């Protein structure tokens, strides 16, 4: 049973992600955030739901579309925006930008701009956790485009073969860049294929963070009990263009009707409705929303004022050097 | 504290094997894996005994998934393990290039120094008995081109042992390249498991007439050439083995060229845009005006490697090629080499592996 506090927690996290991205859209035209944005808008429930189900010591890996993952695991809007502005105080000191957010302290080990590239590293992490007898689960997020890559299948095979404590999370938005599933897949169902591997598969088309959370809880329990991987398959709709902050329904490869169908069950709207149905008043929600909006605005102002890294920083951390 | 050591005649293959076993005994975070690492052949014997001593958790064969296994190594390394990933041919490593070049090499940088990647990738270079164009590359120039990777290419058994120990202890990704022909080379090796510092060149012979910088197997050819040149022309060649391709210690090379004023680079790779160009440039920068002849570069023919022996002999350079180049540079008369035997290893080497 999900209590009210947890419902509120889902809302806060999803609202934070959505508002942070809306702030990016608002500020992007001034061209101060010089980094290719792959926006999370639409996927918030998956990331928030899964991350909430993970133990605090879990490790996560993501893709170049990881604004949601970064904020869901850390809520660190200061580091997030400073990184977007390329500043010294950024999450990775301006070395990575939007596509390479990470925060190992909060479990977010890596994200990558090359599709599917963090998947084998996540599998290796799971092996290390097993090897070192750490009671830790790894969760690796990727899109349906990653399924087209050989390394996904190599990694899934290894994880199943070695019975590793890992959860694969496929967020299927129906398009790899601009090419829809039917133009890429010579098979009917990802889920049916993966069911033949020695792992557990759960799938859902829900945009309800609570439902995603419940499924993810089952996944965590399965990994712990059965000592085998889980494959989670979630559908969602990418609201904006592949890269950038604009709508692209005029580009003919997808339609606004499709978007509208999904937007009816927008995860943030859905969760707000639920809260209002419960004992939370509009005023209380507004208070939460304002606090989040203020936090974001402050982070943006801080990021703008923060200095760029010193020139010598370009040479730092190429190699580990004993201090 | 100086540990007393026993020196023993040891093959390159056994030197590598003993380095791995010693490090696995010393540090429980070291493990070794890769395609056929734990099969009956044990990567030419270099992984023998490891499965029996350390178990399947620390020594295992894998699916044929080079890219995933490189990324797997990365994942274990950032979590405190010290993986050694083995490839029976360096050519197979090309399947893992995305992980090596996009992920592994830049991982420490991208994590702003928060996560380290103490990963060793051992890869074997093939030659001879029809290895042809997909079993014969060396790729050290390519790997050395990528920031964030260390590249080691030892020639002698003791260097192989000491440098592999250092590579395993290093907190950075290291590409460790072993030439198949070198496995049977036997030399003095200490049993003290002392690391050899990465990034130090080594003088294999001392001389004042000409410097040869050679990599991997070419050091064997260069030393053979040096012996013959001494007998035929009474000249002394200084052979320098960089041992580490990146970081490159050019000081020993520059000092040597300042003394001899002549340089041949005998690289075990293609010449174009290769390691030989890097060495030549550094020498030109530091020895400008001192050279008595233009730098000579020797390497593979600019073709894929052919299978059949007569063509293979054209593709590769050897001791004879080096002798003739030295004679040209020093304006010596062409010695009669008809009584010399070249290709001694090629002639006794029986494949397929």
C-alpha cells in the first residue's frame, strides 16, 4: 500500500524534473546553455517510480537522456544547472554537460552519449557487487534504440549467464532518434524474446509513478531472492524532439495526435489529480510547487553567476595520479 | 627493504603467467577473464594454473562478446576490482573499440576524477604461419593516440613480468601487447615480483655509431642485426626499446641520438601516421641540426598482411632490412650476408597457434 507521503514524494520529484526542463526551455534561447539537450519530458514516472523502489545503496546507469535520472537520484538542481551552463560548480565541472551527468555519491555512476554503452559497465558493476558480496543492486536505464545494438544482447546474455543482481530498464518511446519501431525491428515483441533469457520480465504501459514503483519493488525483491536479473519494459512518449527543446510534430515522422493520446495520461497531471482526490488541498500542492520553482530559479541564478572552470582544468583527471 | 631474489631462466610466457599469479595472490581484487582464458590451452599457457588456484570467480572463460566484456571490465574496475581482460589476438579488440575509446579511456575524466579504471587489457599480436590480415595487427599507435590509455609493449621476459605487475597495480586503463613469437624467448627473470615503472625506455645494447629504436619483436631483429653489423663492419649500434608506447620516455632516445647522430626506427606497425612518426618528430624537435642523416623509418608495408610466406616476407622488415639500412646511412659497403641465417623463428615456428 502506498501511503500519502510516498504519493507526495513521487509528485515532488516528478514536478522538480518537469519544472527544471521547463526552465531549460525558457532559458535555452539565450544560448548560455551550450550543450545538446535530450529532454526527459514524458518519462518522469518511469525514472521516479523505479528509483523510489531501489534501496538507497543501489547504483544506476543512464543514457544521454538522463535529466530525470540525475534529478530523481539527487534532487541536486545546483549541480544540474551549473553543468548545463558549463560552470566549475557543475555536476562534472563542465566536462560532461547534459549528456554525461553523473553523481557516484548518489549512486548515479555514469551516463553516455553513445547508445547502449553504459549497459555492459552496469553488468560489470553488478559482477563486482556480487564478487565483493555487497548487497547492492544495479539499475541500468536505456531506450528502445539500445535494443538495436549488439552490446545490449551481449550484456543481457552475460548478466543472465552469470546470474547478476541487475535490473535492466527499457524505456520504449517508440522512436530511436526519428525512426519508429516497425522500421527497425524484424521481430514482433521485445518482451517475448527476452522472456527466453534466464531472467524475469515485467512490462507496463502505465504513466503512473505508483504503478511503476510497485512493479519495480517486485523486481527488486525478485533480484534479491532469486539472484537473477530482471528486465523491466516500460512504454512512454517522448514529448519533445530527439535533441533540443522544441516540439517536432511538423516534421512528419510522428503526429501530434499520438502525443495528445499520451498527454491525457501525463504522469505529473495524473499524480496531481490523485493527490487532490486524497487529503491534500490545492493550496498545499501550490506550496510544494512554489518551493520547487524557487529552488530551480535559485539554482539557475547561482549557475549563471558561477565561474567557468580555469583553463588548466582541461588537463585535470585524464589519468589517475597518486596524490 | 630489499628482497633477496633468485634469478632463473624463464620464458616470456612463464614470466607473464607468474606476474598474474603473483598479483592474484597479493590482491584478492585482481581477476582475469576473456574468451578461452580458462580452457585447456590457457592462452598459450599464460593463464595456466590460475583457475585451479583461484577458482572460477577469479579466472573464467566468457561468451564471445568483446564489446560487452570490455564494458564489463570497466564496471568492475570502477567498483574497486582489478580486472585483466585477455584477447588471443589484438585484432579481436577492434570489436571492443567503442568501450575502450568512448567509455574506458574517458571515464576517469568524465567522472572528474571520482572513479578510477584499473583495467588491464592483454592482447596478443600474431605473426607468421599464415596469420594473414586479421591476426597480425599491432595497433599500439592507434591506442597510444587516445588520451586516457597507457600502452605497454614489452620485449624481454623480465620486462614483461615487471611491467605487467605495474599495469595491474596501475589505477588507469592499460593496453598490454604481447607478441606471439616472444613467448618462447627465454631470459633471466627474478622471482621477486618487483614492478617495473611504466614509462621508462630501456637500452638493450650500447653503441656510439647509430641508434635503433625498436618495438616488440623488432627488438629481436634489431639485436640480431647489431650482432652481424659488429662482425661485418665493426660498428656498435645502440638499441633502445621504449617498452611503453604511452607514456613515452623519449629522453633515453634523444640522449642516444645526440651521441650517435643517426636514427633508425624499426616499428612493429604500419609507418603511416604511426608510432615511428611520433618518435621521429620528437627527435627532430630535440636534435635539430645534430643529425648526420635523415631519420629512417621501418615498418609494415602499407598493405593488409598477406597469408603466404613469400609475400609475408615482403610485408615485414627483419634483421636483414635493418642491416642494409644501416649500411646505407653510414655509407658502408654492402656486406656479404649469404652465410647468415635470418628468419630463424619463422623457420622453426609451427602453427596454427
